[in-house]
């Protein structure tokens, strides 16, 4: 009788253990079908370029299609609202930038930028580079500031939308230098670059990854870059500090968000895969060559970054008195 009970207990324990393992395994089976990666910008911008690279690597590494889906509009509000309403199952994620936390500071949104989403992992950081159309008779920052001051309100600077980081960069530049310019907002960085190349706008505070090919081809002229060091890809372009404007330093970061309620094990699986991708020599070479730095963090660390930068940008917006008309 004792042996029977002992055997029965062991059998029950084994069944329970297997069941628990099956449940745990079921939670981490993502992906078993295609993943949709929402991109809150149109094709050609820095977020789009980075997102498509990550989609390519996920497709290769996980053996399931990762489909990049551009959902531009509303400074990222359209894509973010859709994500907030999506099922938290790991099959819909969004690759976005620091613009995600900036937009709600300037205009009402149908979501809370932090509390309505699950942070998964950061991807990269990127400096800002001031580029001008080659038709402007300027070749360095000092010449540009003097030229802009001689034509108050006549120079147009492109942005990927009102309230974007490029907008904040332009506004901060005006405050720090005393120049007066006009912002021309676009739906995203891609159309902004197109009009810059065509001479419809004169300058743009761009992320290197999206503007680098046009710098190399001579389509735009680089003036200065944010950060403490020159870009490896552009060793001849000085930092703003080196060019005479210390303190002008506005940086982008990019990351992955999922709907609120994403199971922790799925978020961790994504974060671990992103770390594997971005720590590869191929990824480092590709990103650094385009002016970006791989930046990997855990879901917890990404959440802390969002909160910290929300406070920072709130202070910048208040100081610069930036307002978006509804």
C-alpha cells in the first residue's frame, strides 16, 4: 500500500511538472507565425531604416516572417494608438524613437506614452547633424549662424513633424544662437530629406543614418554634429562644441514597444534576441557606419530611460516655450 501511494504521488508530481513545463513552453513559443513590426514613420527615415534591419534579422534568426509595416501620421500617434489596442501576445510590436515620449508632452494623445505600453528593449542611439542644402554659401557653423542672422525668418528648416526631436533641436538652436528660422513640418524624415535635396527647405537637423548617403554624394553639406566626439563615419565634421556652440546636444534613441500586458517571458525573449543581434560584429559595423551606436537595455532599464527623458524634455519644452496648435 505504501509503495502504491508513493508511486501514485510520484506520478502525479511528474504530470504536474510536465504540465507546468508545457505551460511555460507555450508562453515562450513566440514566434510560431508572422510578426508585425509597426513603424510610426514613412519609408526612408532613420526609424524605418533601423526597423527594417531588425525585421530582416528577426526573420533570419527566428525562422518566421517579421513584416515591417509603415504606419506614418500624427507624429507617431496613429501607429502608437493601434499598438495600444493590439493583443499583448508578442505578434505586434513597434519600433519607435524618443519622439514617442515627446509628442504627448505637446499635444493630447489617446494613450499614455509610458503606462499604456510594455517597454521591450532599446536598440540604438543617434546624434543629430546639422546639414544644409549646398546652395547656401556657408561651410561651417560660424558662417551659418552669421548667414542666418542676416536673413531673419527667411531660412526654412525641415522636421519630421511639429513637436519631433528635430523641431526641438531647431527651437533650441534658435534660443542658443539668437537666429530666427521657420519650421516646415513633414509627416516623417523621408519627405523632409526629399525637399531638402530639392532646395525647398534650406536645412535639417538629421540623424546620420538617414542623411549619410546624401552627405557622401554631395546632395547636402554637413555643418556640425551633436555629442562629445566626431562621428567615425564623418571624421571631418566637428561637434557643435568644437565648432563654437557648447551645450547644444540633442540625441535620439530608438527602441521596441509592445502592448500593455505583454508577458514578461516574451519581453525577455525579445530583449535577449535584440542583444544577440546588436552585439554581433555585423550589426555594430552597419550601425556605426551610418552614425548610430548600438544601445541595448532590458525592459526595466528602457522604462527608466523613458521616465528620465520625459522629465528632461518637459523642461526643454517649457524653457523654449514650444507649443503645437491643435
